[in-house]
C-alpha cells in the first residue's frame, strides 16, 4: 500500500470510528454540532460575499496583471529588504481584513515571486494592523493595550518575516532562482503603469468599502462612510467595468476569471471545514456552546504567568475571530479575571491566525513552514504578553 492509499485508508477508519463512538446523545455535543453550523452560516453571511470574493478577484488579478519582475523588484530576493518589509508590515493599515480574507492576497503575491519573508510579513500584518481595530482596542480596553497592540503588530510582522526567511533560506534561494528564470521573458500588456495602478487601487477600494463594518457609535467618520459605502462600491464597480472594456483584451479577462476560480476552489473548502471545526471546539465568539467551555479558558488565563500567556496565545491562534469581534470578547474575559498580559497575547495571535487559515497556509507553504509560522506567532505573542503584563503591573 503506497502512502496515498494509506492516508485514504486511515481517513476512512477515522471517520468510521468518529461516527461509531461519537456521544451524540450528550447535550454539550449536540450543542457543539449545531454551533459549528451556526458559525459556518455566520461566516458565509458576513465574510464570503463582501470580503473573500473581492479578495479572490484581486488575487486573480495579481496572478495575471502584475509581472514577476515587478514583484521580485520590490518583494523578491533582490529587493531592498528595508523597503520590502516596510511595505509588507504596514499593509494592514489599508486592508481591514480578517485572517481568512488576507489568504488569497498572500497567495497572489507569493505565487508571483514575493520572497517568503515579505510574504509572511504581509500575511501577518494584513489582519493584525487594522487601524479601526487598534483605535477601538484603545478606546474600549485602554490606551496602554491599544498602543502595545499597534507596536507589537508592526514589529511582529517584520520579525516573523525575517525569521521565516532565515529558517528556510536554502529552499527560498532555489525558489527565487526559478522565478528569476521564468520572469526573463514577459509579454507586454500595452497598459501604462498608471493604468495598472488605478485598476488595482480600485479593486482594493471595493474590498475596503464592501467589508466596511457598522461602527459601534452612530456618528463620526466611520459611521458616515458606512452609510454611503454601497454607493461608493457601485461607483467603483462602474469604473472597473470601464477599465476592463477599455484597457484589457478578452484573453486577459478569461485568464483573470480562471485564476480567480482557481483561488476560490482551493481556499473555500478548507476555510469552510476549518470554520466548522473551530465552531465545534470553541463555539462562536461570545457563545459558550463549543466542546471546550469558555469558563475553562477564562480560568487558565488569569494573572500574568508564562503558562497563562501561552494558553491565551494558543487559543487565539486556533480560534476564528471576524474583524473587530476580538475586542468585545476580550472585554468580557477581562471582566472575568483575565490578565492584561494574556489579553495582549490573544490580541496579537488571534486576528492574524486561525485554524481555517492554517489549513489554507498549509496547502501553499507545506506543513513545515506552516508549523514554523504558527509557532513564531504563538511564541512571540506569549513573550509580548509576559513583558506587557509585567509593565502594566
């Protein structure tokens, strides 16, 4: 029996044993199963159409309309490292996305030749450095933790990227050589740099405004934008339609469609499965119906011990947080006795990583790099939590 057949056999056995021995009569198990479907439904309603779909189209556009020379010049092995990491580390200030929405964008730049270091820095910073989330964190949880989150997120993205590039230096060198060879001959598109920039800027603005969440307060800039966001999206879509008709060939549009579909069919099944597993284990944020009761988590993250910070980092890394939902959750946990250090650890690990995102990252980078990335996030979040907890104490 070869390795593939063995994996298939073990999967069948595992599903059989789970179906045979699952305690479906237990009320907690019944609630957790229902919670998994509730979480999947919530994810589908709030994130797929207005977050993931625009991200898939942007990733498909990256695949077809950004030359490998351009990506490698700014994010590849030969790029100025300070510029590559600077661009990657502040990307979240523009993209208000969650750990799942950033995945197609990460895949897009990585497949076009971006170095592992800058690509993983972007992967972390995309959901972590969200201006609205940081402002709301400071307002609700206190300016100290808001400032610590902002500083930690920027530093994390750079350090994690540099660490990944160092750990896998040999593999990355060979990969970059392959991209350098493939990028020598590129067909000219006939579009100017300004036209390409306008096209991508419009796609990004569609993603930003379509995903613009309703603010807690009914007044102010964020609320004003929310009221008119669909008018802005409609106007941007009209502009995209004009650009596609005037600037792009038919074969380019077909290639864009095919790339978008390729990203969607590779990512969505893993995300849906991961969201259901996360809902089964932990329940939706703020709903205590998962297999693991939230009171156990709250009891483990009190104080500022190394263990409490580590548990908070691990829980944050596996639990799925939609954008901004981590703040009211932490507000409740802090009221239940959670320490300031573990709170920061969860803030630094949670929004940037989740079980669904790990499954997708594994399909792109492989288990070794995925494990290294997750371990770096957990370790750095733990250390940051310990230090911050000691300072505020």
